[in-house]
């Protein structure tokens, strides 16, 4: 997982929601919402972090399990909103 965008989001999730856990356990396909890592409050914190860090705004219908359930889908959504993000 060398992608810089994915790594920053992973680091945020590890520090905020999985402190002390093995970072290798969180892969780009680990289910975050359906796996119970993110509840509704944690999901909102993640959305606020991503919006601030990458100058994107998510529509309410985009803040769902389909777009936020794993690192790969989050990265895809951010890049669709801001193609200049590396």
C-alpha cells in the first residue's frame, strides 16, 4: 500500500479508531463500516478529515457504505471529486 493518499487515510483511521492495532491488518479491502470499525460518528469524523485534507465535499448520498466501506473505495471517491489528488 504505497499510494500516498491511501496511506494518509489509513494512518488517520489507525490513529483515531484503531490505536494499538497492527497496521498490517488494515488493508485496502478491509471492511470499515460493515466490519464494525467505523460507526456513524467515526464515519462522520473520517468524512470531515477527508474533506478538509483534500478539498472535497461529499453529497449526503455519497456518505454511505458503498463509498466508505474500505480504503480503496474512499480513495476512488476522493479522486473522483478532486482528480489533482495524487
